[in-house]
């Protein structure tokens, strides 16, 4: 929320430009599969520790008055990319149950907003928009907005606040304490019964994410506090709860340039324990931004080892992209981010003519509101239902002439893939709906909250929803109102919301809590927020404590009458402990039976279902339902195709009759055959009237080939009057193929029809026709013969491998994907082998054979002595007499490595000062890994830090060495080490520590035991409670004192540049800053200007705080260290301040 150069400033608190996509009311007719996930996006994460951590006092004991600021817009997140939009979505049709079925709110009360009051004071809006965020626990609700937060009980009564967010970081130091920059996050960690509160610090560098994790279930208690550092501006952070980490995403910027979406994982276990924690981060490249991490709802956790899902816009129009983030805080080399995979979505246009910008109208003003139409909207809510895992998310899109909400339900699939289970657009009328947030309750019902506005309507707060069993793609429960706003936002302020929050109560899993902003009266910087709850009446059935899932493969099998086949039935434990599952089957055709071996399994096991048919079993396709019964009952289905009597009967008419055929009109058997003895004559040698036909219905055998027939037409007339034709009807698929179009010829030659494709198991009707107009002089007839199904093609297979080429370093390994594809019904076993590896290299296939179609992985390993160069590898597949090859290339290179150097070779530094070295990492042989930097050789009086702490591939870092004022003198050899996996290299430099020059401050440490060199005023003394050494000065008294006390000293800054004045202070102030305080001023006597170097401060946490200020060389200065006490005596609350270690360096 801080004004920054990266924000696009407009007066007021600017809204995020996230692409809020419209939701099309497009029913999902089936899951849309993702493209297969590619390899991880980078070779490994960048690992870095929290730059600072501590434990706060209980929040309830930190009293901080509301800080007054001028009204301003918060920083506006920049659009990161704008893929070409697809076609526009049309507005949805209102449900017939609109305003009837949706439940009313159960609670509705104001949250933090203009005029909101609580125990810590009254809130006045000084920034817009609010960035409303909400977290709900068993007994508390935490609402956080830009600048402030408050804690409520679940009846809506405020228990704590409003206070500025950085109140939570009082005494922490650095940007987290001094800045209050916003983009806030509040989360309830239901897994651990803890609270997480976070905001970024970006008004000063280094850029930080400030994260606090409560030590108990009480949000007003103490917090474990952390700050994590980023080299680029970490915009629009979005955090989620997951069992193995707190995941967070950013849009990174360098200046005004988008450098890429970033996904990081914080070590949740360490942060819950208050221990030193690290983060592991991946940069996803500048094609992707607006990332959302999956956020777990409910008591049923993701399956063990499940990755966190990161979802965002795809790089192209009308698609989502997703990644799978698996983190290992013990062995970071095991951490992976795999993706992106893409999911096709229904087409849409971003709002506001595809810009995702400002176009939402309001009543009574021409001022329009921003849509945030360039990204998905918070949050990506995950819930595990036992038999499936679902994630829901929403965005704003164009709907007709306004803005609507596109929502998605994604579900997990094989290999932790995602698919679009259903999607829809909610836009029931011409009003604009945007700034949505969506979640699912424990029953699978959805709640969707949003802002609504139009040219005749002030911005308000509405919500809609759907039940789990409602038609796919629809929000069919109607729409309800939380609050209709009484005013519009005016005066050139377009920013709105930035985000809203829909949470689900962790106690019942049913109550939706929604929070967002509204305007109470026309104006600017007068927003309020509203918190409301609602619950679907059907929700509340508790989830089973033990549960399982059931599946079967293959999905379909074909058998001839009288034969059998088999399926594999698999079960899995989804919740709790394994249980016994008894199996049964229903839906079998007449004469068919099913048996299971074994008849029951322990969930997690599998069984073979054998299906038999009788010769009397009717042909056709049947759906078999396989049911598993345990503590719960689940089922799955497979298809069984029964093939009846197969093939064409008497196709050559060699029985001398029409056995197997039906006839109409004039037909006979002729000896003028194409082959053999007989043929069918359809029509007669004398004139006939109309159609004559022979026809046969048959079932195609398995396997089968195409159908052909021979014909000879005797047609002395023209096609206008007489003709022959042949048609083939696929009764199973309800399609018709014309084998012989109407033809009239009289050449006396036999001709063959083109082969007609046949599907095994399908029922067909073949009709052979001759038409005669009964004209006396030109009888027409047709001879048909050798109607046959060709022999099926020989079963065979193909083999392929990808990628075509791999490059690895000596001592490394790589893999190729080998695919065997069955052709023409091939079902044999293909044995796989590979050859062609160079010296000291080899390969293995897993599995070593494939039945029918399938895949295998060829793993190639090389020794450190392997020959370098390009090697053609032949992968062979053999099955009996069949043998096929696939070729790939292996390129072996020297191992990737790096070198490290540092300049200059030596640096000199005075005690208490710092110096730096430039460290250069050079990539060798294509090295692209991350090199973590460290330095050793310092004693306890000096230390070093790197910026950045690691280098990817090649690059530079700055080693900054800092010494204390009493640093050990001498020359120190410093070893700079670079570490990347098993690779380690080092460089050496020297550090020369010289005595510090004589201080221009007299008695700055008060080690004389008196105030020599200082001018005292009021109550002053020396104290043995020191920051270092033995003494400090105490300004003020341990007894109440009226007015200011101070010590001051005039000095001349050394000539030259880079000089700073520093001092340490510790305040003992049991009152409030309104009455008692510590402060310090520095007067530049040369320019006659005075600066406040320590703002009025009243704390009592026992901590020493460091202050530094730059000096101008050669100028005369007067430093005055002050303490103020109001002499309050009933009860007494004396205030005094300890000052120590005043120095110029």
C-alpha cells in the first residue's frame, strides 16, 4: 500500500490490475485433461534463511496508538502479461430459483473501515483500496486491511484493535518495524491451530516479507516473527497453508520491468516451533504471473506427499497453467517445481475491452472502478473429499456489456495432475459483478462472494452459490445481498478492493465467511468493510473417519459370445486406516457372470474380476457396476462389449441359394459368377417395377478387416430411370456408408467397391439394390458376388522414444521415454533392449518389457571416465518374429563446473567500519546450478554477508565485511567458498583491520563514569545498565520528573564523505507516547538546520535500539539526547532513557 515508483499512481488508493476473468455458464460435459507436465522449471530452488527472527511480546500487551497519515493510494500492482483473449463470453441466464434458494446471512457486521472503533481506538481511512483479507478460527476472526487489523469473536464483537499492522513487529527492528506497507495476509492454520499474519516491507530496501506465526491458538498472544529478503520488488504476495510448508507467491519487478512470477515455500515446522527457518524459491519466468498456491480447507488433509498446486493464467489465451511444488527442507536438492502443464478453458475476454482495467460503472457518478482483470482472484481453495480432491478459483471477465465472474472447479488426477472438472460464468443480468472469492464447504457446496455495481446501483456486496448436486457449470441457488452500498466512490479514485476473502468455518466446515469493501456515502477515502456469514441447510454431515476409493481397468473389454475376459479392480485408503472391502458386480447381460479373486480386499489392495459369457449372451455393449462395500460404499463402472455371430454369411452365394440373406422384389441365383459357381441376381432379365434388394445383418468379428463386394450391372437405360446401389448401415453407431452410389452401366465388366472400414463388435446391415422402371425394352438387373470381410491386418507394434537427444556431463545420468504402440489388435509382450552407449556408459530399461501398448523409461548412466561425444543409441523392441527399432542420441560432455574469484585481493578497514569485495562466479561447461556463497576466517569481532547470497550459473555477488568498534587489529586471511551440490570451490582475500581514528565524540561510551564532555540539563546521571562497556547515561529519573531532561555535545564531523553518527538507546516508558517519550535531535550548526533523528518513542520492552544518521564532512553539529516525563504520580509512571555508544565513523 506504500506509494512507490512501481505503482501507477492515480489519486486515491489504486486497485490492483489483476485480470478478473468472467465465468461463462458453460456446463462441464467432462473433465478436460491437462497436457503432460514437463520437467521441473529450474534445476533446484534458491535457498535462503530468514534474515531476522525473534519472539514478540503478547499482542494484547503491545499498545500502539493509531498513526495519522495523509490520504494516498496504495501501490498498484503492475500487469505482468496480457495473453490474447478468446471470444467474448455471453451473460448467463438467471436461475429459476434466483433469490429463492440461496440462504440468508446469519451474521453481518462492519469490519475495519472508516470510523470503525475498538479497544485500541478508532480507524480513519488514509489509503485505498483496503486489500480486505479474513481468517476464521475456532473462536476468533482476524480481519486485516491495508495499514490495520482487528480481532473479533465469532459473534462480531471486537476484542483487539484496530492497530497498524506493524504493531505486531514492534521492537523487531528494520523495515518490518518501521514500514507499514500493506498487501496484507491473515491465515488460520487449522492443522496446527495457529494464526499467521504477514505483510511486505518495500518502502525501504532490502525488500522483505514480514511473517508472524502465533505461538498458541490465541491470536492476541505472542508470535514467532520472521523476515525474508528478496532482491526484486515482491509484489502482490499470496500465501497458503499446506501440511509441509507455508507457500507464498509473488510478481517480481526490477524497477518497472516484470522479471517473473515467483513461488516460495517457508519452513512451516520450524516457524511453528520458533526456530531458525529457511525459504526455498523458484522463479517461473516472465510468461507467468498472478500465481495462486493451493490453500487447504477442512480436517481431511491432502494425501501424504501431495505437492502444493500453483495455478495461474496460461501463457496463451483461454487456458490455465499449473505447477506441482514439492519441498524438502532436509535435502533441498530433492525439492522440485514441475510444470507448467496447461488446461484448456472456455473462451473469454478480459474485462474492459480486453484490458482488464477500469470500466465498472456506478450510480450517480461518471467515475468507473477497476476490475483487476488480468489474473485469478484470491484464493485457490483446496478440499479433500476422500473420493476426490477439488480446488476452486475465480476471476472477472467480459459478460455482455458488463463484467461477470468465471469460476472453475479443478480436480486432481493420475500422477497429481489437474483437470477442469467444471466451469461457469456467473452473470445473471446486466449489472457488473467482480472482485470475487470462492470456496467449498464440507459437502461440496460452493459459496461465491463478490462486489456488484451498475449505472443505477451503488457498489454493494452480494453472494451466490451452488449445491454439490446442481447441474454442472451453474450457480443455481440464486443471489442474496449482504449489503447494498449507499454511496459511490468519486473524485478520480478508481481503485477497488484489490482482493476479497471467502473462508469456511473450521468448526462446522459449513459456514461461509465473506469480507470485502463498500462505500457508505458518495466520497473518497471513506470505505468500510463488511463481514458476513451464510450456510447451506443441507451441509453438516461429518466426513467419515475411515474411507476408501475404488477404480477398475481397463475401462472397456470386448469378447465374442461364449468367451470371457478380465478387469483389475483397485482400491485405496483415502482417510484413516485400511478396512475390508467386499466386492460385487451388477449390470451383467443375460448368460454372463462375474467372479472376484479375492472376493474381498483390504483397502489399498486389488482383485481380478473375471467375466464369462454364454453362446446365448446377446451381443451389445453393457455397463457393469463394480461395488465395494466396507464402512462406506463406493462404486465404479466398466464397459463389456459382447460380439454376436461374427462376419458375413454366404457372401459368395455358394450355397446356391440366399441362406443368410433377406430379399425383396425380383431376385435369383445365377451361374454368371465373379468367382466360384454362383452369384446373386438382383432384378430380372425381364422388366420389373421398382426396387429389388438382398440384405444381411451381421456383427463384425474381432479382429476384422474392411468390407468389399463385386458387382456387374446390366443397365441399358440411363441413371435417371434405372440404377444399382449398395449401402452399409452401422446399427451400433447409427451411421450409413454408401458403398455404391446410384450407377447405371452396361460394360459387361465386374467392379469392386472401395474397402469400407468396419468396427469390431458393431452390428451392420448391408443392402444390395437394383432399380428398374419396368420399361418393356430395357430390363435392368445387377449381379452381386464375393461379399467379404478382408482378413484383419497383422497385429504389430511401433516403438518410439523421446526426446530425440539428451546432453549430460560425465558422471551424470538422464532418461528417455520409450513408447510401444499396439497396432491391429496386437497384444503380445515386447521385450526391450538398448545398445550403442560409449565407453564407461550404459543403460537400463524399466520395465524391460511391455504387453500390448505401454511405456518404459530408459535410464542412461555415465561414469566420470565416460567417453565424450555424440553416441547414436538404438532401442529395440522384439516380440516373436516382430522387431522394431527407435533411435535417440546421447551427447556426453565434460562435467559442468564453476570457478570463483574475488577482487580486490586485500582491503583495509578501520575498527567499526565496513568494506567490500566483488565475488565472481564463472560457469564452466554449461553449468547452470545455484552456487551458495559463504566466507570464513573472521574472528568474533568481524562478520561478512553476501548480496545476493547465491548466484545462478555465472554472476557476481558483493561480500560486505563489517567490524565492531573494538575489532581485533591485524591481517586476516578470508576464504570465500562457493557450494553447488557436490561441487565446491574457494577463493582467498585478505582483510586488514586498522585502529579506529580518534573519535570526534568525547566520552561517547560514558566509560569515564561521568558526563565529561556533555552538557546536561534536567535529571541526568550515569548508569551501569549499558549497551557495551560499563556505563551509559541515564536521561530522566527513576522518579517522576516534570518536563525535558537532556545531554548534548557539539562536535565537528571529519572532512570527506561517508561519515555517520550512531548511538544506541533503551527507553523505560510505562506511559503512552502522548505524555512521555524519548527523542533526539541533530542540529547542523553550519547550515542552521535541525533534524529529528529519533522520533518520539515510548516503549518498555528492555531492548536496545540502534540509530544512524549521515553527516556532512567538516560541518559543526550539536547532538541533543532527550527524555520527557509528565511527572504523573498517581500511580507514578516515571520515564527515563538510557543512551550509549555515541560515535562518529
